[in-house]
C-alpha cells in the first residue's frame, strides 16, 4: 500500500517517501483548473490520491487583494484559505495519478478517468488571523465518500499554529476533466 | 448489513437527530419506515452525508469510507440497523 501521513509535521520515513519533488509539484498544480491569480497553492508537498495531501500557499503580501483587505492592515482573507483548502482537497479527491505513477514518487491510481470537483459545503472555523508575508501549510484528508460526494477534514497552519480547521465537501462534476474545487 | 429489527430507542434518537439537523417542524412524522429520500424528509445526498457526520458524533463510531450503499438510506430503520452494525449491537 502507498505511504500515507496525517500532517505536514510528520517526518517519518513513509511520509518522506511520498513527498513530491518540485517538478512533480508543478505538474500537480497544473492538474488544477485554477490559474493565477486564483490558484492558492504554491507547491504540493505530498499527495496520496483519495487519501490525503499537504500543500503550501506562500503569501508575499504583494497580492492585489491586500489593497482592500485591509488598507495598511493586511490580513489573508479567510475565504481564500478555505479556497486553498478546497483546491488541495480537489487534488486529493479527484486527481487520478500520472501514467507513470509507480515511478513518480507520488502514489496514485493510473488508470482512471480524470474528474473535477466543485465545492458544495464548508464548515470551517478560524483560530487566528494570518498576516503577510506568510507560508500557510494546508492539510486535507479524505474522510467520507457518499456517491458523488467527498468530504474532507482540513486544516491550515501558519508559524506552527493552527489558523483554520474544519470540514468541506466536494462533489464530482460529471463530464469534466480536471481536479478542481 | 444485517436485517435485525432496530431498537425503538435507536430509531427515536435517529429521528430526533434528523428533525434537529433538517430543522423539521413537529408536524413532520418520522418513524422507522419513513423513507429518507422522496418522503416528507426528502434528503439530498449532501443532507445524507452531513447526517452521517452527526450520527457518528452522536453514537461514537467512525464511518469507514465507502463501507455502505444506498440501502443504508432506504428508511430510518435501515439507517438504525447500519448504526447497530457499526456500533456492534443495538
């Protein structure tokens, strides 16, 4: 069975085996239908399709939305942290793996049709604000599957502290071809 | 899933959770044979998923992913039997 882990602080050998290289991270990000400025994953650190994933969103402080959120007092919008968690969850739930999955270091199913998900439900609480510049570690674990629905337990960490945690649900969008959210 | 008759207490607790989560008024009747889909309850799939989440918390079990099919949601009694199975008895 493929290696798995529960959060980005895990440092055991199994987790290290599943970590994505930079090239693989770029390729995974390209699997998302989202593109800048509305892609909120900077790199994928680890991914086990249909199980869990860890990614990082680097927020420099120069992003345009800080002009309004808020003037002279920038705070990363909570809704964008949710969106980042949803994008990572889209990869976890719907990325079906590369053709050469066995050789890539990223475990995954290689013979499945690609799918796209849409966000249908969110239940997330925020424990702290994120002030840029910041590196936000995003964690998603698939928790429940019911028909076309995938529910994920998600959290976001910044400076070693949990800043957001909860659950969100994605639904498969019939006939689409990317791992979205 | 087994076919035993669930306890009335289990059915009543589930009915209470359904009533709470779906914000149903007292005029909506919920009993063991009430279908979850297509009746007055008229759950959709997201309702069902969130209901399972509530039931996990209420009855203290953890739903294995992909361990169940649509028969679980046939009616309240079927859901109660499924929970009995997950909890190891009625």
